[in-house]
C-alpha cells in the first residue's frame, strides 16, 4: 500500500530578474520583471509502507524542496501530493504524527539541555505513553550506544553522537515514514556504519518507510533497496539501486597508486588514467564479474612494482555514477541501463 503518492508535482520559485552592466543593480531593484525557476518539474512516484528509497541528484536538483513539500513546509505550485492519504500542507498536525525528520545540518535537540530532556519533551508533544517511551528509549540507547552521553548537554556532543540522538528522537513516536536529509554528512567511517546498520534494522523490524537524500553511495547501498534520481527538477531514473550500480558503476573500480618516485607514464589493460600527479596516479579499471583478481594481477605486473608505496581501491562515488548515468540519458530524458 502506497504511503506516499506523488503525481505530476511542480514547485516553482519566482525571483526578481537580475541585470548586469554599470546600472544593473539599480535596474534590478526597480524592475518588476521576474524569473520563474522550477525546482520540481512534473515528478511522479509512489512509496509503499516499509520501502527504503534513496532520492538522489546533483546540488540544485530539487531534493530538499521535495522533502519540504512532503512534510508540509512548502506548498506545491501544481500536481497532487499525498502522505498517508492526506495533503501535507493542509494537514500538517496530522502528518507530523506520522513522520519523523532528520536534517543533517539542522538540529531538533535543545542545545543547552541533556539529550534525555529533549526526549522527554518529545514524549509530551506526541503524547507517547510511559511504557512505549521507556521501551523505545532503552532500545535506542542500546542499539545506538548512547549510554555514555544521553545525560550530557547537546552542545558537548560530537557530531556523530548528536546524529545518533537526532535519529532516536525522530523515531520515538513510532512514525510510519522517516525522512533523512544527509544524515551521515561529516561523520567518520565508524559513525556512518553504526547509523546505517541501525536504520536498516529499524526499517526491517518496524516496517517504517525511509526516504533518504544523500551524496554518499554507501548510505544508499546499506540502507536503500530503491533509488530515484532527479536532475533539473525532473525524475530521470526510478528503480533498483543494485541494478543501477551494477550496470553503470558497480564493475568499475578506481585505483590510486602511490610510488616512491615518479615512474613516468604507465598504462594498464582495461584502465583509463584519470589523474596523474607524478608519484600518485589514479586509474579507472573496468573488469567483469568473477574477474576481481585480474585487477591486482594487472597492477602487480607493471615494471618497477617494487617502487609502489601504497595502493587504494574504491568503488566509484555516487557523483561519478550519476554523471555516467546522465551521459546515458535517452531521448525521453530517462537513464538507460
């Protein structure tokens, strides 16, 4: 059953037209001309209960605008939008009880108060029963390892600790939908892994639907099963995340090789040199499934292999996969995989 339903949704922003030249500033102030910009341009999709969906796109693609419309903060210009059968901006109080929201750059916690005080306030705002509140708080403290800081003021927490508390707060009232906007931004590797593991577990155990915006591919891989990609306000791909990764970026690997001294130009089969900094060279390798060892064999076969200081191998970043996907846009402005 669809808990989010979007049909031909449009959001336009109107801004004053800016003029250039010696008197451009004065003309801009006096002009009554406007420019309409579509942040969301005719997007349609639905999300079922329990689904975990990554909503991706480059900066300025309209991701945050979409979440703000889904939470009732912004009013659409045109189209239909429903969350749990209700129009968000007309039923903000009812929708607020159904959703949890985490913005990586903004906090819902009280800065000078202990974390547990924010939890208590949340309990009273949402009329959470004592038994449900105590059970969930204890569960989240254990799963998110918050015992060492739950009684500390928020201002004394590290970013990773604060994000764990933010996610726990957003889930205290047992929402049906959890909106996450860059939840792991600025976190270290361990903190990211812990948050991803927790979110995946909550999604599977409580059937909460998750809609996630991020630039970190690992967030999508470990939390989401489905991906929606937008560009210039339009939806260009909606499908299985593993299929997109496998067909566009999953087989390609980026390898950075650092030498003790510059070996000059070195070429590999099935590889493209994408950055040459002398002693540090970065390649993009293309290999087929089942031939993972061919990558290291190619590297170890180069002349002066004893001059290699360090090797790092990584998957393509989400930005690079999206870029490759955009290269494959067909005439209908959809990503072809």
